[in-house]
């Protein structure tokens, strides 16, 4: 495998560029993380950043919405825009030879968006449709509300806001968010694939070097929701959400925490699936994941079951989470390691995945982990080490939220 070379460079205006050339591929991808995510939405105007994420791509520079879309399509760009808590994220992948032209278009999108009045209602409508769809998806609604109860505001608030908040948003308030928040200082650009470092740095300096810095944006903070709750929903099903404290991505024991959750929910051989679903037949779906902010983390669990078996499902799931501290079998850990290595191999072959990973690493760690770094950390995991983490961060003080016709008893 070719040696991994990761180059980092910070422009005088604070834009950090992280580049990983990959000589054995023909494609390349870049991921922009631009300050101005949903954590900086104005009070009672949740969803402002999400509207901007949709609206900003509807015309930029001298190109209207249709011409901009055609220009990206003509370059073969596969793109994605998303709203995070801290950033707006723009990811694009194409042939390595087309990256300079694609980056030039994104310079206009990020720095010179048209934000045309005639496209604003379309951007609003897309967010409204997504929010209305949540009412028909109890599992998605549950996990959104569970986050609200696991983290203080604004970190637990939904990125798309609520229907009531969206109704308050105006074109001018979204433009004000753009003017206040989007800036080079604190922005990160990750590039991975068939690119030349000097060419990329010259292009980025030309397109972004004169982007003016702005002061850091403020955010509105507040308490989280109640720890134990129930949302009434007339259904034959009950949806159960459970959260408890874990550690953040930058913590030295992060991979131990990841492995602990992997033993619980790392595929169809993991404990929650085998104990709660297969052996007892309590539910049709059960899983857990490690969720990390920059400064804290949680384990978030979900179980979907019938009304009749909901209480038993909750009780057994909580016991399985707590029982992890009683011991871990070596084969359980080895299964987690094998799954992680398979994921690394696939990431190694995907330029969008690498571009996103190196940008994310810089945000969380202020450094980039090579695939060899990650492989070494995984290889060094031991049963004793993972158990030590579990004992230091046991599953307790649960946040529990349910959706269904009946509230459940939380032990």
C-alpha cells in the first residue's frame, strides 16, 4: 500500500486545508466544514442553518440555480450538503482532473451565493416536508427527541428546528445568519484523492486567500429536556430510546468505548441482537451507537417492539447494557476488530470517505489520524482494557424516552 502523506496548511485568514494525495485512485473529493451550523441558530429560529444549507446552493456567482446545477453535473460531481451542529458541510467527488473547476464553483457557492428571493420558498418547503415526515416515522422522531434530552441546548436541538420555528424564519434572517456566521477562520477543507499538493494550495490561495475573517459567533445555551419521558402515540408498537454517558471522540480511550458499544451492537452476533431479539423474541429491531460531540459523548440505544412486550423489552435491554461490566469474551472483541478493519479497507478505497474523515479529524482532534494509526489503535485493544473502560464509565443514570400508547416503568 502506498505511504499515506497528509499535508496541512493554514491560510492567514484561518482556513485550514488538509490534503491526502491518493495515487492509486482516479477520483478525488473534498469536504468543506464552514462555521455556521445549527448550534448558532438564533433563539426560537431553529432550522435557520438548515434553510441556508439548501438555499445557498440555488445560484452562486454569475450562475443561477439551474446553470449552477448543470455546471456541477457537467463535471461529474457527486455532491452532498448537510447541516451539522457546528458547521455547514459541503462534500463533492469527481475525477481528480475536475477538482480545480469544482473547487472554483464551490468558492462561489460559499463566498458569493445569490440567495435569490424566488428560491427561498423552495428551500423552506424542503425543510417543512422533512419535518412533517418525522411525524410519520416514530423511530426517527424518538431519536431526535432523545438527543434533546441527552444534551444541553443547543447541542441536543434538532438541526432542522421545528415547524413552529420554521414559520418564523424569513429570507432576511437567513441572510443575516450567513453574514454573521460563515467565515474562513474555523473553516476546514479536507481533500483526498488524485491531486497534487502544490496545485491545490495555489488554487485555494487564489480562491479563498482574500476571504475576510469574522468574529466568532455566539450561541444561545439552555438546559436539556427531562431525563425520563413518554410521547403518546396511538399504535400497536412501542419505540424505546435509551441514552447514557460516554466519552468524546478526542478522548484517549475512544476506541475502547467504541469496542464496548460494538460488543453490544456490532452486527447480528452482538449481544443486544442475540439476547433481546433472537433468544427472547422481544423486539423486531434493537441497536446502540456511540454518539460524540466535540466535548462530550453518549451511547444512544433504540428498540422497537409491540405494546404487549414493551415493558419486558425495556427491562431486558437495560440489564444487557449493565451486564457488559460483568465480562467480555475474547471472540466478541475479535469480531469488533474484524469489522473495524473491513471498514478501514473500504474507507481506504473511497475518496469522499477520506476527505470527510480528515476534515472531521481536524475539527475534533486538531490532527489527522492515518489509517495505520487507527489500525494500530484497534489492534492494541484488549478485553482487560475495554472492561476497564466499562467499569470507569458504567451504563447508569439512563435517559429513557418512549413513544407509544402506554408509558413504561423505568427502574
